C-alpha cells in the first residue's frame, strides 16, 4: 500500500509541476495559458482517473445473493464448523429437498414452464435460502414459545407446498412431541379472480391457474398425518373451515390485500402468546396495498412487527 501511495504521489507531483510552469509562466500570454489548461485537461483526464487513490478496503466476496438481498457475511447454515443445531438442521433439510427435487419426487410447478424447470432446482433453492431459513427459524421459535402440547400451524396461500415443507420439517426436527402437530393449509389451488383484487392488483387475475391440490399432497406426503387441505378462496372458505381454536404459527402468502386482511382478522385473535405471523408479500414492489393493511392491522394488535431485508416481515404476538 505504501509503494502504491508513493508512486501515485510522484505522478501527481510531476503533473502539477508541469501544469504550474505552463500556466504561471509570466512570459506566456493569457490566451496561450488558457489554451494550455484546456489542452492539458483534455489530454490528461484518463491519466487523472488512473491516479485516483482509494483508501477503502478491498470489496469482500459476496457470501449470499438472492431474493432481493446480498450479503458479505457467511449464512448461518454454511459455516464450516456449525455449532448451531437449528442452522445445521436447516442445511440438512435443504439438501434433502434438493435430492427429492432432482428425482421429481417434489415438483415445483411455479418454477416450471410446459412441465420443465426454467433453471436448475439447486440454483432456485440457493436463491431462496434466506427466505426458507426464516420460515424454518420462525416455525421453530413459535412452537417453542407458545409451549403447547397441541401444535397448530396455518398457511394461507400454499401453492406447491414449498414453504410449509420447511415449517413442518423444522417443528418435527426441533420440537419434542411434534406428533401432536397439525397443519391447516388454505388455498384455492386455482387461478386468482378479479373480485378479490383491487384495481392495482388486477394484473394478477388468472395467476396460479396451473396449481393442483393433488400435486401439493404428493409433495407433502411425508407429512400426511399432520396436514389438512382446505380448498377454497379466502374469505369464503373460512366460513366453511374456520380452522383450529388456537395456533402458534401463521404464514400468509396471498399476493392480494383484501384476502390478507381477512386472514388476519380471522386468525390473529386465535394466535397464542409467543406465536408469530410470517408475511411473504410485505416489502416487495407492487404489494404496497398489502403492506398497508398489514401495517395498519399490526399497529392495533398486541405485538410487534419486524420487517426483514428479504421482503418478508414477522409479527411477534405478546
């Protein structure tokens, strides 16, 4: 570093001596001095650029990039000597999911076109790792904090079952007595309809027409004793299937503000102390109306909302 500074300093000194001699020489006319300044500025711009001295540290190599965020820090599930049991369990779960994805035993139709993946499943899982770690962590935290013999979780917006796969895996691995776990899974498994969308959200009408509840059941077959599939559109389906009387974990991923609000109004009063609500569509561009209803509702509730750099947010119930 000292050699670099010394060489750069010498070059700068030589340049300014040359400039001073030509500009401040009393024997030269003002016109010639002005011409010299202009000429030197034009010819030496590239030189000056190369002489810029940076005192900042070399940029660290990115350790994670995906889901709208980057980090120079090592993700908790990738440390060489992982002493965090939860992070180690997440890494194992992620690897297991990758294996069954490769064998087509778990199908992510949302990432396919004409039945084929647009990119390798490993790349997609890596991109979503922080999102899924937060799912894994929040499900574990809620089950431990609520401290109930019967563990009930709810997901509104299930899709292929990717998110709840991590939640169910976390609770089964981390919580003793998870045999008392029940998951209530709400989804239309059909396209989004205009009547449940605002004017700004209308562009999503017709989305998710490819979903099939049968595929989701196959994906989550390892949890068949714990899962209840409640097909229908929110809020109507809540009148038919109101869900459990109490729950510790609620995940909302509905891509629309009105169903999000109706889900909150229905389930948040049932959320146990120590339970959490994980929102997927909170900080993303285009979902400002969803963020607004979440902010307004949570500000009136007994708890605290924690926005996350992944675009998610967690509400902790007091």
